[in-house]
C-alpha cells in the first residue's frame, strides 16, 4: 500500500486491491485467506483494468485520469526495464483516460466498452493521438461515427481508422493559393481505402498509422480519387507527376486568373489546364494519396517567395524511404522544406517526416513501447527540472517535485526496483536509448535528446556517445533529421576548440551531402565570429564559397560574411571580385523563365553581384548581369 505521502488516487488504489485480493488464495478458510503476492507487471495490469472498470461503471473519467496518472508515476519509479509491458500498459491507461476525460459524457462509456473489446484499434488510436489534444472530443466523435457503421471491422483496419480519426477530427482543408480544397466526409475516405485496399501501392492494414496520416489527409473529392486511381494505380514515382502539369506562365507573368481556377479546381482540370508550383505539388500529392502512397505538400523555407513541391514515400527492394527531391525544380534543390502535420495542422520540417520511413515493417507493440518509455523519460526529466511550463503561451512555470511513493507490498520482491528510480540525466538518457531501440523512427524520443542538449544537461561524454548513436541509427538513412538533432548538441559545447573538432567530425559524417556540409560550415563560422575571431570565420566562409556554392542558399550568408571580413581587413577593393567569382561558380538553373528563377541562388547572388558593380561605379556591367538574370530596369520581375 502507498504511504500517506503517496500521490495515488485512493479510489484507484481500492479498486486495484480488490482485483488483487480477488485472486485465489491459500489458507484454511475464507476468514484466514491472505491474497498471494503478484509480480509487478501483473499488479500494473490489474490496477489498470480496475481504473478502466471504475471509469466504465461511474462515468467519472477525470477521477480515472488521476488514478491512471498515479499508476503511471508508480511505474516510472519502480518498473524494471527487462519487462516493458508495465510501461506500455500504464501509459496506455493514462493516455486513454486523458483522451476520454474531455469527451461527450453521453457517449464515452459506450465508446470505452467498444475500445476495450477492440484492443488493436484502442492501442493504435491512443498512441497515435497527441496526449491532451484539444481535439480529443472530436477524435472520439469521429470514432463513434465510424463505429456506428463499421463497428465489426474497425479493429481489422486499426491503423486506417485511427489515422482518419486524428486527421479528420475537425474539418480538414487546404488553400492552394486562390483555391480552397475541402476534404470529403471522413466516413467516405475510410470506405474508399477499404474498398480499394488491394489496389493501394503499400496496402492498408500493414502500414503504420503514423504513415497513413499522410495518405488519408485527402482534400480531393472521392470521384477525383477514383479517377486518379484508375489512371495512376501502382505508380512508384508519383513525385514525377509534379512535371505532368504544365506551368501556367501567362498567369504568372500577367497576373491573370489561371484557367484551372476559371474552369473549376479539380485534379482533371489541373492536368488539362496546368497551374503553378502549388498546383503541381497538390496534383502529385493527391494522386499519391489516391493510390495509397504517403505524400506531403512541401513549402520551401528559404526562398524569397513561396515555392511548393512534393515529398512521397518511395518503395525500395525491401523497404521504403521518403523522397523530397524528385518533384521539384532544379532551382530549389538546395532549399529545405516544411510540411503540414496532418494531425496537429501546423508546419514541421520535412526531415521530421523523413524519419517516419523507418516505421515501415515495424511492429505496433514496438512502436507503442517506444512511445511509453519516452513518456516515462519525459516525466523523469520534468521532475529533474523541477518545473513545468504553463500558461496559454507556455510562458510561465509551475514547480513540481518528485512524488514520494512506496512500492506496493502486494508485489513479489525482485519483480520491481528495490528503490525508486532516480531522476538523474544519465538514467533518463538510458531510457531514451531503450525507447529508440524499440523503434528508431519514433521522433519524440530523439527530441528529448535535442532538448537536453539545448538545456545544457548533456556532458561532453554524453554528446560524444549520442553522436555515435546518431551515426549508427540514422546518419546515413536520415541525414537531414540526424543533423537537426546533432546541431544543438554541438552548439552547446562551451570548449571552443572541442566544438570546432565536433563540427569537423559532423562535416565528415555527412561528406556525401554537400548541402549539409555547407550548413555545418556556416555554424562553424558563426562560432568563430562569436569568439571575435573573424579571420577563422572568414576562412570557413571562403571554404563554403569555394566548395559548396551550388549546395544551398546558405551561400548568400557566406558571401556576406566573407565581404565583412574583406572590409574589416581593408580589402574592400576585392568585394566585386568575390561576388564575380562566386556567381560564376553557381550553376544556372534549367528553368529559364524569370518567374521560376527568382528564388534560385543563381538569381539572388547575381542580383547582389550587380548591386556591388553599381556600388563600384561599373553600371554597364551591372546592367549586363541584370539582363542575364532577367531583371528589367533594375527591378526583378515579381514571381
């Protein structure tokens, strides 16, 4: 029994003990029977079932959530890592009760009963839905709508049903420039994929829900999807459908209404009349979703004006990986992109999406174990910090302390930790590593490492070890994501020479990706500038210019850094030469229309070069450069 200092919710304790004591016991008679002790994993199971029984019987899900939270804390403190069921079951129970605590009171008991009978669906939905999401009532309302018509089959299509519920909990739509596209009825979307299951490129039932959210976030109508399926079924290169759409240059040049907008915005008309990059991306994404390929509408993050392209899951011999390169113009190959998260409907880096390719072929239980262990690690980290962020903007703190909880005496010694788990960073790191060994594609576990680095809670030895783990688990397969985790680890190394060594090691790790190496070198140069050593920074800027001029828009920052170095060392007369040499290193994009070129590095550096020529009084050459990049009268045409 927990001590009086325990954070257990009493009603939950009573119910758990009733369940434990109801087990067959040895003894001479009823009056002298003593309930046998059980293993800790069995105790957690019995207690979790008792919490769900109480919620079902009393329709008090807030109390059940408190009891589940207490069980979760007990598990965090005492569960051994050689048996993962207690982690998963305690976390499942807490997530489920939080999900239901805000649901419609009239339907939630019936829905809970349904989920308890359909365990595959319950586990998939609970671990997919973001804990504490404001959309929890709508998620369950959507589940109820599916249940009323397809109750007998939802468990078979657990990943599909869960994905539909979290994506379409609220009305889902997109703005593709001037056109708004609205998703069909979620029930129709579910039925479309079940009906055409055998025609889906990756199938349906064995595709993780974390990937299916990028399939079911359809905004094309069902007739459009049927048309696309008939025309493109089995297409393994849906990114190339981007280029099936002719570019509507007249609309871009003259600002006239696009023909596809005049005639009606749908997939058939986009193919017939063409459009601009947003329409090309939308078409390729919609085709992919219609044939069962996860796709992501992607927007450039470094361009002067918006550019869109498509990311899609590309099948390999025995696996699959996201491709964010095929469906975009050559002028934008160096740009990093952002993707709309289908569930939360906010923008995330495309490298986060890339990591989900690792989930192909994984088991649901392993993905759920990874989530549960990460949740435990996050709780321990909260206790270690001593506070949680609160307030509408997360701009205030509330102190928290480690609860004092005794292990339950009903449990067999040796089936749980002899003492409560500490909240030391080293132990938290070991839990995160355990989570990633269950599923290396579970991004939130990696984010815990990133956040620990940002909070300067990782020692240099920790950072070296995790850099090695990153290299082993993902550097080659997911280099963009790996670098996003590695960068804050290196940035927070206080010893400057050591940080410099780590940047060099990172550059070597990604030596086949010139765009990433260029970005690393820019971080390295920024480090030396911060240390007031412009000569060292300048050497790195020149290295970027010499070797990575075609690798990304960071070249513009390198130019400005090198220019500042020249001016600070009384070599301003070399600035024009610097821009001349740099611009001539950059490959001219294949797309020659000014509207398409305006976001390219070649165009942007050319315009800067022309400005430097004008500053130096060489107006004739400046005008020749402007003419070459398509700028008339000294002003760039608006793309």
